[in-house]
């Protein structure tokens, strides 16, 4: 029995060929059409010598071509490599080389950067260019037109057998350092992110046809995956939906007003976002949109801070919607989920159930006991990655063995409450040490964003002669608002201990985040270094 990503998709195709699989703008593809187009791309790549084990980059904004590229790679038993479309030349050169790309499928707008790095990537030998409507002058560039490639290739599904052990790679970690390729077996990543377990019991699915058969028995659910497909936060909800014969709506660019128009137009049931970075502008745009949201029954967030304040606003505007906050990482997959509605909304960071596979380990790699107050590292066993691509040192640091059990430990800090639930605090590598006290940026960011004049905030540690580090914040005001900084500091002090209150605050016209909505702390540190603070230490103390 093969729990392979391509196989799981093809099972849905065979049972529901005429159902709508993808919607992007005015384009709609049935499962059969999506399968045929992915087959065509796979045959084109195979004809250029791209086969099992080869690494195929996808460097494009959301669109049907990205989904087809992923599926084509898996059909060939090749490895799809996600490429952040915001990378500049040096970052692209590093990733292409580190990932050993054999081929890349990219939007036409990125032709100049691909052309610039190609001579420095000895493994790269083929490119397919998506017509993204930007025109572009790449007459002297060796990329093959995407549509022409498909038109000249066979659409037949005539590939050989695949394996649960086929390799899936997801590049991650660019928030604070160079990206790292997390290597998974297909079955392992499917079981943690793609629906390969019973959501209510946690029991593993034993029949590779179960998701598609169950989906075929009912009406399709409509998912709207807003984040970029270069991130797991959108990619795996999409796959989970496709495996079950559901419809996926995509958008190449995040436009809050347009999102609500598409929710109404396509009668979306599940909206997939990444925390406050998407939720805040969506909620600001909703009252004036006049759109019908009655089809919506769930908003699912992951991969970024989703603060209690914004959750409350969401449930106020959409009282019949269930809000979920998934916890996980590229190195662990799904670790747990927090589910809230208007009658159940706790304060603080997300809380998840402790289980046999998800635990918190202390400094001696022993499980943290409930109610002890010890801050440890979130860890997960079971179906976890093989390691980092071409990086044995980081692999050794990421994975530990406790009593014969192998755990992935990505660096998320957490405590275990008296009732056994796990309370997430934040990433350890961004933890601020101020005079021996630990401060997690996410907690302070949530307090800042609870102020009615604050639209977004990033919290960092900056050098301090007395305390080693002091808490600092970069704040973006809501449109038209003027933030009184001493009042903002008092607002935070009413919610958090005094040592957590930002002592230096910068006002920014717009905070920079990654396309997924994740915080770009490297940008925040540069901004603080290059600009004088709007409020100094004594003003915000």
C-alpha cells in the first residue's frame, strides 16, 4: 500500500473526475483537467531528463501552475523545492545551489533573477516559464514557455509505481538565518499535515483510498487557501482538500476586499489564513464589503501569531464561525490545534492537548510535569522528518532521542498546565533575556496589538548596557490613528509584568513580513539599527 502524495491525489481524480478541483481568478479546473495538465508537465520534464530524485524548484505566486508543478514532480518521484518569490539574487543563488536544483518552474517576472544566478548553479539545466501577464523581455533566456510545454506533451497518466518512502522537501528557516530543507517521507508528512489520521481519535488511516472515498460520498467542501503555496500553511490545507475531492480557491495576491468577494462568489466554507497579519486586514475590510459570508463555517490559522484580541474581533463579526489555531513547524508537522468559538476563548497563547507524540522536554530532555511551571521545548515523536538536506550538524541539533524514542525539537518554548494542556509561549531563538528575565516576543506583540490604535507590531531584543538586552518594539498604527507612546506603554504594563514592557519603540509606516504573514525579525533588527527610536528608554519605561 502506497501512501504517496501523487497516488492520494490520483485516487480523488479517479473517483470524482468532474468535480471542480481548483479555482483561481476566472480559471476553473476539474480534477480530470488538473490531472491531465500535471501529467503533461511531468512528461515534458521527463523528456528533458528530469526524473526520480531530481529537484524541481517552483518560484511563482499562487496559481494553477504551482499546483501542477507540485503534482508533476511527485508523479515523477522527483522532489519539489519551494522558492520564496521575495528572494533577491544572493538569496536565490544560495537556495538554488543548496537545493541542487535540476529544473525550475517560475513566473516570467522572475526571469532576470533566474538568468543572473543560473551560471552559478552547476546542477540547473532546465527552466519552464509561466506567462504571468507581466510581459517581460526574456528572448535571450533559455526558459521554455509553460503552455507550449504542456501543449506538446502527452496528458496520459502512464507513470510507474511510487513509494511511501519518496522524498518530500520543504525549505524553511529564513526568518533568522539561511533556509534549510526539511526532508520527509511522503507517508510521514501526509500523516502529520495532509489528513493521514482521524482528527477526533488520532488513529492513523490504514486505507489509502479512505479520504477520497469519504469525500465522494458527500458534497465537496470549498477551501480558500490564502497564504502563498511556497509555505506549508497553504500547501497542506490545499493537499488535504484535494485528497478528499474538495474544491480549492487560490489567489495570487492578498487583497482583503477581494477575499470577501470570492468567499461570497464561491460560497467558501473554510478560510485558511496565517494569524493576525491576514486576519486584521480581513476584519477591517469585512464591514464595508457587503459580502455574504453565510457559507463560511471555519477560519483556520497557522504558522503565525493569532492573538486573542483579533480572535475576539473575528468572532464578534462572524459569530457562527469556529476559529482554529494550529500549532506546528516544518520540522514537526502538526503538533496540535486550539479550537475556539464565541463561548470559549481563553487569553494568552494557544493551548493544545498533550499526547503520546507531543510533549514538552526540559533541559535534561525529560518530560515537563503538569503544573510545574517549568518552561521547556515543544517536541514531537512518531511521524517526523528524516533531517535537513545537506546539513548533518543541524540535523543532529534538531533531533534528540529520549528512552529510545526519536523527537524533533524545533525550538518552540512551552509550559504544561495543571490540566495537562500545553501552553505555547514562542520561539526560543527570539526569546529576549533582559536582566535574567525571559521575554517571548509573541506575548508582547499580542499585548501591543490589543491597543485600538495599533495595527501591527514586532518585538525584538536590542543591546542594553545594564540588562544585556532590553525589550523593543516596532509598531504600525491603524490607518488615520496617532499613537501616544507613553499611553501605549501603560496599556502594555496593565497586561504584562513591567520587565516585558518595551523600553524603546519605533513607529513604522508599514511593518515588513514574509509573504506567509510570518514575522521578519531580520527586517525589524535592521530597522531598529538604522532609525532613531520614536520613544527612548525613559519615555517607555
